């Protein structure tokens, strides 16, 4: 019998500031990766104390909730509980133009542009 993650999903959504605070959510091998409207609304301590959550990490503009090997099942429950579609929340038009490099060519381009000067 598969484990039910609905309760965990509900708790995580509440503690990241509610579904209205979520811009998007995706997952990797062990983490739920949230893009939040306001990280200050998230309750780090409550999430860290939640059974099923290993810890919380803030990195790369993401609010990451470390789950472990069961992350795909928890992610599915998050999508269902939050009413999210494909991990995305409808854009309210208040997003940013911030972009992250998607491939390694980005760094080569920066080297070429720098003309041999030190890069940041």
C-alpha cells in the first residue's frame, strides 16, 4: 500500500506561506524547489520540525525543502493539494525578469566578453 502524503503536503504548503505565496514548485532527486513571492512568509522552524522534512535550504533564488527519496510522491501530493498544474502557479504579472544561465556556454561567453580580465 502506498503511503499517503496529503497531510505532509498540506503542512508544507501552509509553512511556505500558503499556496498564494508559491510562484512555482519543481523537484529534483531529494528536494522540493519552491520559488516564493515572499520568503519571509515561510516558517523555516516549523518546516524543519515536520516529520518527513529533513531540512530547509535557501539557495539560488529557491526555497528548497529537503525530503529525501520520497520527494516525487510528496511533489505529486503538493500539486494536488495546492491545485498547481505541472508545478507552475498562474502568473499574476508581478514576476521578475531574472534569468539563470541554463547551459555551460554562458560561462564561455562571459570569458570572451571579459577579454581576459578577471570575472566576478
